[in-house]
């Protein structure tokens, strides 16, 4: 049995097991007829077989003349070969059509562009992948004007899907079609938006089904408003499913985490209980509203919004915990996942992962739950070495052993009291004895199953900040980090009120308003753009060691001065 077939069978068995619940002990098992899991629909089988999936982001969806407009290379067969080799069973191909459509009344799609879309779809299908094709940034380019331009938008949308339905009517059923990405409507309330989205979804359904061929029973995918998983959004889409009464439909939502954590603002730099509850609530609602009712669900995009800048917006251990949790919840609720990748994860030329540890965590979550911990870094002061404790989160696994730079430690060299791991000063002292700052060793906690959890042992002292003077466009604070790492920054005026963007919180957005670099901390123009001229701003920099350092900046016109407090 080849890898793809085995993955498909495994996905189907897992989904059936979820639907059936936990098996009773053999002695108490009911007869075969009553023990049998409910028969799956074709849509459920298809969506289960698609797990896991990957997005071809910022390519055919780019707003520009061609697929390279947003910096990614032209798609080749080698890319889909690499995607399949990495364990993915499906690919979502977002496409933005608006700039490639001609005028009313036919709204013709440029045949060269449509041929290229079909070529890319066929490349993925030929690799054995399932494909989800969607109408992408059209949602905010022109579809969102439907409240005031109802007939024109509906005519263009209808013409677009008539052309797509005709082009793909005879493609294999491993091709799925999604009506619109992240639907939104300008200037109207939710009730009106729900009605407009319902109208678009119904029109999409009618066009595709009436086009015949394999479109007569192809799996069609319908989004919630904003592709969001709030209960009102789910309920509105449920009403559409009930009206259409079509077993070959699937629902789709997106998830980018609890917003303060996802972009690292308002002190949300940890995947804390609030962020975890947001993730758990999302999957619970999606499961109860759709999966439990027999409607398969595709998590059409997931990730962290800070990744739009770079994957370092969220600290490594915190983002690993997020992706482990998302993967676990998706697997246990029967939701198929499609990782959003606009080129920041899998290299489109070298076909290697920019962050191998991140992808390892994602891939492992497809199969099982791994143990994590409260942190993946401990900070040790070379001149005052003390015991360091880490709270393990085994997630049902047992601790197998603890290793230091690959060497298995004896139980006498560390302490494990329940889920509390203590690294004694006697173990740490030799690691920082040379006085050098930075990562001095790596501790690995290995569990009976899943990935080990890595903990960096970092030698650090309180950072020192220097005075500075520059313009708002290039202001940077000279910083001797002394091995420490910047977590977040607060900004307040002398009277205690919040300064800078996002005035409802003192904690500013990482990278958008400030960012650490080698030997300095940058304060971005976006920060000074919302600072009162001439008013001193008191900054508090929070470091991962727990240390804080105060600093004051004053903007006068386009110049800025800064002094250490």
C-alpha cells in the first residue's frame, strides 16, 4: 500500500472512530450491527482524505499582473512534488480573478490566465493531491460592494463562476470548489451580511450543480462570514446548509489564534490560558455546529497573523505550543487543516522549511500529541547561579528521560516532582562558568510518545541601554542585551496614560512599533506617528528572563532623543 493510500485510510478510520466514540471493552461489546460507525457521506470521506493540507498563498491570488507579483516564483511541478513528499494530501489554490476579468455584461476571464490556473490545478492533481480552488481577494476588491452595487456584483460573480464551472466540470472529483474566501460586505450589519453571503453561496451552488459533468456531485465548500468561527457566523451558514439540503457540501473557517497572541500586542506574548481557551472554544463550536451534524469542515487557513511579517514575531516555544494545540484539537474534532503559507514556511525554490522545528511540531500533531512545557528557555546569571524550574505539560505522555546536549542525565542530576522539572544549580554552574552570554546548552525532555521538548540554557544578565538621538525614521536604542531576549514593550506618558498606537493598552505591538536587532532596539516610525509632540514617553522593556529596563524618549517634530532611566 503506497503512502498516500495509507494516509487516506488512516484519516478515514480516525474520523470514523471520532464519530463512533470510544470503543467499549470486548466483554461488553454490543452486536456488530449496533457497534458499526455511521456510514460516512462522500463529502466526509473526501474531506477526511484531504488531511493534512497546504496553501499555495501569495501566488495566483496576488493582486498584480501575474503570479510572481508578490515575490513568489512561478509554480512548477517540483513544488507540488515537494509538498506531497512532506506529507500533505491536499493543496488549497487561492486565485484572485478581478484584475483578470473583462467588462460587463460577460465579464470574461482572460483566457491566458484561466489556462494558467487550470495548468496549476492539473499539476497538483497529477501529483495525487486533492485540490481546493477558491475565489480569493475578490472578496474585498469588488464583492464587498454588494450592499450598494448588488446587481452588478451578482452579475460579475455569476459570470465568473459560470466560466469556472464550465472549465472544471469534467475534472476529477479530487478537485473541490470554494465559493469565496473570507466574505465581507462594506457598511452593513451582520444580519444584512448573512443574507448577502447566503445569496452568493446559493447562486454558487446552483451554477456549479447545473453545469453538469462531475460538478453534479463534486464537493463544494461554503464559508462563514469572514470565514470566522463565532457562533453567529456558524449558525448563519448552518441555515444555508439546511436550505440547500445537499450531502456533497463542506464548511470552511479560518483560524489565526487569539488576536493579541497572534500579533504579539497587549501583552499577549505567551500562549497563556486566555489564548488556549480561545483555540479550544473555536474547535468546540465548529465541531458541535458542523462535524457532529455530519457536515465536514476544512480549516482552510491557519497560522499566526504575525507571520505576515516574519515567524519571529512570536517566541519559538510559545508558537510551538500553539501549533501543537491546534493540531491536537483538529485531529480530535475531525477537522481537516490547511496550513497558510505565503512563502514564509516552505521555500518555493529550495523546498526546505524555513523553521524545521516548527514544521516538525505541525507534522507530529497530525498523528499524536506531544508533551510541551511552560517555557523552552531558562536564564542563568553567571555570577549568581540558582536552581531553575520548568513546569512540564506532558499531555498524557510519561517522561522517558532528560538529556543535556544529547547526553542522558542520571536521575540524580535533576529533580522531577510531578510535572515540575528542576535543573539544579550544580548542573547549570559548569555550563556558564566561562562567563560568556547566550545559549550555553540544550536540555531535552523526552516523552514516551511525540517530540521531545527542548529547553535552552541561556547565560544572561540585565540588559544595558544607552542614550540615543536620531529622527523618527531611524531611531534605535543602543542595547547590550547580555544574553537576554526582548519579550515586549510598554509605553506611557508621565501621567500614566498609554502612549503610541493601540492606545487601549500600554503594551505595544511587536515589530510594528518596536523590534530587537543585534546591538539595538528599533523604535518604528509607526510608534512615533502616534506619540504627542514634546511629551516624554516612559518605556518599560520586558525581557524573557523576567528583568525589566526603563527608558524615556521624547519626540520633537521629526527628531527623537532617548535616555536610560
